């Protein structure tokens, strides 16, 4: 497996993590959360000689979808997002494009995903985990074989995502983290939507013992 992280500039001060995941044998590739700077993503795909199969959106906020249209136009790929946030794509009050200062992104999902769905690129299998809280239709994407999970804005290194935005819920995000994420094997690497990666074992203490993260 090949994994690349691009920190993409949006109109927010905090860059968005875009992940490019590729099966080395088949070159089938998935781009997760292309929030902006589509040319940087396309350049990396060309370097990897990638066959773009999926554009996966962990949720519908503008800083995670800003590069989708140009990426799809130039490289193809099927746009995947949870069915709840697929509806949110049409609502500027939910995508927050006005709040961020972006132009409205007119975007349609090609396929709506649900909790438990399996996504394949080459020999790699990813499981969709519905993790509401930051948005109602937020999801995480778990690969058991590679011991990794892409969590969007649900959980970060040492903290969790905002819940004061439209369709957000503090109780939902804590339930998502405690019941669906930190129950995974402790050596699972967390790749969040912003900031540095971390591991399940490094975050569990926050939610189980209500203690701050060490280090």
C-alpha cells in the first residue's frame, strides 16, 4: 500500500489533510477529502500513475470538498459520501461555504454509503463506520489489514471535532469515539482531517479515564 498525505490550504487557517491511498499492485487509488488545491492532488496522482477509483468524503464541510469538482473532471473517480451528508452537500448552511468564505460548491454524490459498507481498491478493503457528531452524516474509514482509520473531523490528536456547527452533536461525537473508534485495536493509526496522526492507544486515556493526552 502507498499512502500520501497532502496538507491542503483552504480559506481556513488550519490546513485540511487530504489522503491518497493506492494499492501498489493494481494502481487503483482513492483520494480522501480533497479540500482544495486540486492541482497538487492531480500532480501526485500523476506521479503515482494512479487509477483513481474513488473520491471519499468523510463529511460535507467546504474545507473537505473544495477540490472535488476539478479533481473529478480531470481524473474521474466515483464520489462517495454518507447518505445523510449527501443531502447536506446542497445546503450552504451545512457545508459552511459561506462561513468559510468559499464560493458555493455545487456537488452531487455518485454513490451514497452507509455504516458497514465495504470499499475496495485493488487488494485493500476499507470498512465504512458511521461516526456522527461533527456532522450527522460523518464517517470514518477503517482498514483492518493496514491498521489504520481515517476519521475526518471526528477525533484528532488529543481532542475531538467541533460540535457547535449545523447537525453537530456533542453526545453523538463522544459516543462515536468511545463506542466505534477507541474500541479498535490499540496499534491502529488514526489519520484525522486536520493535524498530526496519532494512535488509538495514545487517545484512549482521554475518553476512558478523562485524562489529558500524554505528550
